[in-house]
C-alpha cells in the first residue's frame, strides 16, 4: 500500500507542475511578477551548501533531468541579451516550481487536517520537496550567479 502512496505522490507532484506552469503563464504579465522574480529564500552560499542545494544541482546536471528544460542551457558564448533571456527563463521555471510547491503543500496539509489518506502525507511532502522546492532553490542559486555576471556587463 505504501508503494501506491509513493507513486501517487510522484504523480501528484508532476501533475501540479503543469498547473504551476499554467498559473505562472497567467500571472507573468502582472505588476507583482517583478518582485517575485527577485525574491530569494536563501542568499548565503553556506546556507545553500548546508541544505544540499549544490548537491541537488549536481544530480540534476548529471542525470536525465537535465533534458527536461533545454532552454536553460548555454551552448555558445552568450551576449548580455542572451544572458537576460536565460535569466527570464530561470525565473519562469523557478516561479512555476514555487507555485506547484505551494499548491501541493496546501493539498498535503489539507489531507492531514481532514484525515483523508493520511498515510500519503509524508510521501507527498518528500515528493513535493524533491520535485518543486529544491529545483526552485537551484534556480534561485543560478539566478544569483547570473546576476553577478549581468552586473559585470554594465
């Protein structure tokens, strides 16, 4: 039965990724989106290292997951415009993951509070962190690095 909850949690996480993309597309042109694009949970390098964000990034880069968003890959020496475009794509991916993370977190909490399939709470929480929170933190880490490069162009 636990295997069903694990596989169900992974399915829910992937499903909500699509919902996060759709909601993000809908809010992309709203005024508050600029503030979202510069929002950072973790600003320090030590905190990223302590939380394992750099390890998770390494796993993403060296596994089949790197093929999921080829737009986030540089193939040639970029100019400032290409770097800014890359940053916009990173922001889009980050915010989509954060929206999906929040929605799945609400779903998990509601399932626990309403005592509905409570055994699936922890698998859903783990899938949510692995498929949405950590990818968003990796995007934030990469955006901060990219911002330093973009500032050097000025």
